[in-house]
């Protein structure tokens, strides 16, 4: 009989694919991995679970390429079902494995949070030793994504040789990287997000990101926090998932405060300032974006904040900007923003050019 969390996780790993099919039913198998959007069973391909032991690691371990969060199948059960107490997680795991009910010593063991993605102090050091993006391939990367000028307000920096470790069993590499500062509502740095870049140019497949398995990764405390562009204590905020999405919107709304939560999961859980009276939710045009928009809108209404959805024509607002251009993006936003915010924030065409 399993007597502790590690034994439960080991037993689950023996049936990794069955666990994924049950708790991550919106995903699918791809070779030796199960692919899904995130630990909440959102459709997508960001999170991958190893289904078999391999030189890269044991079965049952997972990594979210969008956030660099990782863990085991007990974490999957906890997060996919929204459980918080270890008793509930253990009993659900035992039910799935058809094991006897837990003993007192197992029930009393606290559940640990999802494995940390790096220390806040390390994140602060990385941001501090990085330099301005102006004149670097980070700025070039954003320009090639259609983002010009780049209204980042000091939240982005560049490191020419940022460490990247593809797997715990493989050597560390270095690649140039765009470094984004993750902060809380008081402006304290809680983490960083890294976008490793291709020093040899921009192509249509990787869109300028480095030719590595996971060219994006975060470290530090992300949950509830975000990459902020502009002050966090204003009465209006635009919140979305990706850095490029929010910077695209700032091309025509350069003075409007914005927050990039870095993933659908973190956007849904983003902390809301008590100063807010209106929040625009810049959703991605997919199932995860729809679900997040509903969740965040409900949270906003509960605390008296007016939520308004901003919807792209294509997959996200960076794709809209890149395909249709600044004037089309400006026109699309004009009819979605509250009239007073159009007058207050939206650049006229002659200024934007």
C-alpha cells in the first residue's frame, strides 16, 4: 500500500497515459508525450507530460513550456480538479489507482505548491545585469513582429548570453534573450520571463525565437503577478496573455496601462488592483482565451470592476497587427473601447504614423 506522496506519484507514473487521458482529456498523445494547454486541462500544446521513462527523465513528469512550471502527476490531479488539501489529492489518486483509503500519517501531510520556477532573487539578479533592448536583436525581433515603436516602459531588457538548459541531463547552453520583468501590484520584481532569440535571423516558422525546444521560460513567482507596461495603480487596465500581444496594443494605446500575465492560467488568476474601475481583457481567439475571459470577467464583477472583452480578428492582437497593420488595429479597437477611453488613450492615425 502506498504510504507517502512519492509512492503515490510513482504508482501514477506507471499509468501515466491513463492518468493523462482521464485528467487531461483535452490533450492528445504525441510520441512519448501527452500534450495539452495547461494543468487545468485547457486545449493546446504548451504542457507536455512524459509518458515513458527515458534518458531525459522518468515517466509522469511534466513541463509547461509557456511558464516553465513543472511537477508530477499528483500536481496534475490537484490542479485539473481544483483541489487544495492533500487529503483530497491523495484520496483522488487512490481512487484512480483503486487503492485502499489513506492512513492518518498520509492525510496529515501538507500538499506542496507546484514546483517553483526559480527564485525571486535570481530573477532580480538576471534583470539587473541585463541591458537596454534598444539597438539589440530583442528590439529587432519585436520590430519584425510588427511592434514599432516599442512602448515597454522599462519592463524589457536584453541579455546577450542567457543560460538555457534543455533538460536536467543535458549541458547548459547560452542564447541571446529578451528579459521581461514580472512584478506585483506594488511594482516589486517577483520574477522574469525569458524569450531566447535566434542570433542568425528571423524566419516565418520560429518568428525570430531561438531554434530550441522551449524558447520561452519564466523563473520566480508568477502566480497573480504580471509583466506590467505602465503604472499598476491606474483606474483602467488592459490585461492579456503574451508580451507581444500587449506590446502590439500599446502601438496604438501607448499610455494605457497593460499587463501580460504570460499564460491563460496566470491571466485567470491575476491580482486586481483596488484602484481599478474598468479592465479590458485582451483575449486570444481560442478555447483557452474564451474560458479565461469568462473567469476573469466574473472575478472583476465580484469586486466592482467593469470587464470589457477585446477580441482580435485572427489568433491574437500581434497577428492582427502583423497582418492588417496599425490603422486596422486602431479602427478595430475604436469600436471596442469605452468612448471615454478612446478620447483618453487611443492615438489618432496621424500621430501613430
